[in-house]
């Protein structure tokens, strides 16, 4: 048989060679193997048997299931299993007999092993146990193991725990409960990995105080695995004691912060009352206990002192408690005093101090009779500050002195808002006054103040002086008034010195100058000594003043001449002219006046005469002279006519010339000679 290809499971009989490539991974059975076989290692070739089909039954824990047709299914008789055991933290059950295996081919080495497991590790009854089989032996791989078997009725009993070394505290302070303190000992029997807690609890027979009281010890289990164990056995053979509970007084009560006002005694009013329940620490809720304190200060004087306090207890449950005497801290505060009818002088002149004068100390209230000779109260009055002013606050304070002054607090300050400090008048040394000045259009005078007289201590006050003439006009014997003001941080506390007056003041006129003029230094005689002068500015007139300048320039004489002296003066006028000096006149020596040319018209001359041996021709009309100034009436110009020669003849030239005479003649130039006629005749 060769090249056999199977499409489904089948039985094949007859000789042949099995090729590994054709049957790889398949299950094949042969009725009889030929003498020579070539079979792949994974192919099983047992004797042919009738296949047994075993249905697949799912079982807990696995095993069984579909049996490949290449393996022989085995069966087994019921096993013997121990159904009950004590909890050990596992699911394991004990198989004492596996049962008889059926179906093994004679000669094959096949054996069976069995293991059993509870459905869970937890303690309990009617638990399911599943037996699982496995095959061993050299031929085991040709067979499939028997199907798992499950049985009911299994039991896991809780594991008993034991404890050693648990201790009970035999004595406790009363707390209103029966609980006793105990310490758990060593637990034996617990699986290490289990979630299990063991608690020990001890209780007294009653909660009341007493000795020889029975104490019962019990154990309880907790945790996820507590149901797998039984708790250790308890103990009721111990006795203990419950003692009285000691109460304390809370620190926030009046015992700790107790104050009283000084009264000369050590008594503590109000301390002997009952303390509120909230003031006591330690009373068990529901118990009735009343605490009553009593005590006295150890010192009657103001201050923090010890108070020795004792307590009494009463109430339904008082016998279950005790409270120790207590030394607490108490405070005695000063007795406040009052004052009345203190009289203060509310005004004064500035003196650099804040003190005010008390004219009547008034009366003091609040001093106990035993201390009247041991304490003195003194009033002191002060302005709010030292500075001058009105509506100032005056504060009256009180000082305490004496052996028991510390037991009192001074009366409250009294305030008055009607205080007045008037400024102090100052005087001053004579000023350093400059009594004269050149006119400057101001009334101010130069002054420096003298030293102030009357300044208190180191007060910062300096004088400032201003001086003024009675008016600004230049004049003598003018009145100068010096007025003082004060400066400095403390100036408001003083009044300035009285004004100072001087009547010898003098304001001299201010000298003016004139800037460069335009001056004509040469002129033709005009009968006056005037000079034409122009321009230039008046320098020195103060702003706002009205001063008008006139320029006056004159020759030293009106007469003709060279290097004549010219004097230029600047007279001034105007509303403020009296406060100035006119510019100083300027004198020059480069002046020049040239003679004035005259003209003569209408001269008439007789052109015929009888020979007389001279050249004179008769002037019949002197003509009219023009150019002589009216004031120069002494000047006379006379025309003179002459023939060109004295000999008789015709057509002779007659020449007219002029002569001048008089005091001012030198200031004129007569007309030049001219030919009057050329037809003159001397017969």
C-alpha cells in the first residue's frame, strides 16, 4: 500500500509502507504490522483494537475530554478518599486507594496516580471533592487517563488556635467602664499567609471601684480567613482592682486666670462657689460629681501670687473620684483712683515748656482708709506741645507715690481744650542801617538786623529786617523805618521787635549819562552860538520814571573862528527829573564858525565924470544888502566904485567893490568885486 491519502478517519488493513510525510500529525492504527515498517516517530502503531468512543464530560480541575483515536481510553473503579480533615490553608484531599485500572493491553507498562482537591480551601461541610488521574509508565503515552471523578460530603474542620503569654493589667483608674487592659500573647496555629487577626479583651465584673474584682479574658477573630479557625479559649480566673479617678481643673477656668481688684485683704470673693462641669477634666459622661473649691491669696498686694486651693467632692458618683489640692496663680490688679475739682491755669506766655500751672489739686477718691497715709497722688498739667496757640489741649495726669502706691492705678487723665499760650514779645539790638543811597526808584534801605533779645534756650528764631524810606524821592532828612519779622522753626512762638525809626535818611539824585551824539562842529555864522546836535540815548533812567532830556550845544561865542570851544549840556525835565542829575556837559575844542557871505543888489554908479586925477567913480545908490542878522546892526557894508585908471577916456571899466565896518563885520564876507560897466567915461 503506497501513496494512501485519507480524507477522514478510517481503518486500513493489508501490508504496506507508511510514509511519514503522508501521515504526519495523524493518528493511524494497523491490524498487524508488516515485518518491515517505516513509520515516523510521532505515529503510534499498536495492535488493532475496537475503538471506544468516550463522551466528553467537563469536570472541575480539567482532565478527560476528547480522546484522540490514536490513544486507548482507560477506565477505573471508584477511589477511596478521606472526606474530612482539619483546615490547613490548602484544597488538598487525601486519596487512600486509587481504584483498579481497566483497558491496559497485556504487556504494556501503564500505571495510574490519583490526586484529590476540595472545591475551596475554606472550612465547611458538604464540600465537593474532585479526583484527578494521571498515567505513568513506559507505555503511558499510548493511553488516555480515566475521567476525573467528583464526590460530595467532604468536610474541612476549623483549625484550633492556641495562645500563650497574654497578660492582664491588674489595676486601672476608674473610667466608668468594665474594660480592663490586656496584652495579647503569642498565637499558635495560624497559617502565615492567611488574613487573620486575633484580639484579646478583658472586662471587670462591674465598673465600680474596688479590690479583688473578677476579670474575664476572651479572644475574638477577624479577617477574611477568620471562619477557618476557632478562637483560643478564654480565662476567668484573674482578679483586679479599680482605683478612684483623679480629677483636674482645666487651665481655662477662673482658678487659673483669677483676678481681683486690690482691697487690702487676701480674700477671694466668689472662689468658694461650685465649679461648672466644663471646668473639671476627667468626670465620666453620665456621672454626677460636684466640685467646690476654697482658697486665699498668699499676699494681699497687687501682683501675681499663689493661691492654695482645696476641693470637696459631692454628688451621686463622688466616691469614684478624688481631686488633689492645687496651687494656682492669681492676680490682684490695682484699685483705680478718681480725681475731682483739679483747677488749672489755662493760659501763659510762651516759655519753651509744656507745663501748665495747677492752682488747686482737687480731691482723690478710691484709697482705702488704711492706706490714706501711705500713698500720695500729685496732679501734673501739660499743654499738648510747647508752641504758642489757642484752643490747645491741656492734659492733667497724676503720679502716685508712697509705700502702697503700687496697689493703685492713677486717676484717668483729664483734658481741657481751652488752653492758650501767647507768643513772647522780643526786643532787638540796634540795626546796622545805611542811611543814604543814590536814587533807585525804590523806598528800600540797606539794613541788617541786630541780635534778638529774649529768645529762650536753643529755640530756632532769627530776625529779618527790612528798611524803607518814607518815599522814593531824592531828598535829605528823610524818615527810614525798620520793620522786623521772625524766621526759624520756633518763630510762631514769638512776636517780632517793635519798628525802628531814623530821620536822617538821604536819597541823592541819580547821575545820568548820555550815549554818543551826532554833532556838527562847523557852521556858517548865523548870529548865534548854537550848535546842531542830534541823537544819543539818555542812560540811567529807571523803568517807569518819566524824565525828558534836552540836548543843548553852544560855541563859546557866536563869532567866526577856528578851534572854537563847543559845550554840550543835557538839561532834563519831567515828573521824576528831580530825582536825577543831568548828564555831565561835554566840552570840545574843534568847533569852527565860518563868515557868512553877504549879497548886495541895486548898486548904482555914475559912469561919467570929469577928470580929477583919481579913479573913484561916484556911487549914487548903495543898493540893498542881504544877509546881515538883525542883531548885527553895527555892521555896515559900503560899495566903492573905481575906474580902471584915472586918465581921461572912454569905454573905461568901472569896478565895484565893498567895504565892511562894525563890531560884527568880521563875521561876514562882502561880495566879491565885480565890473559894473565897461563904458565909463572920464572927460
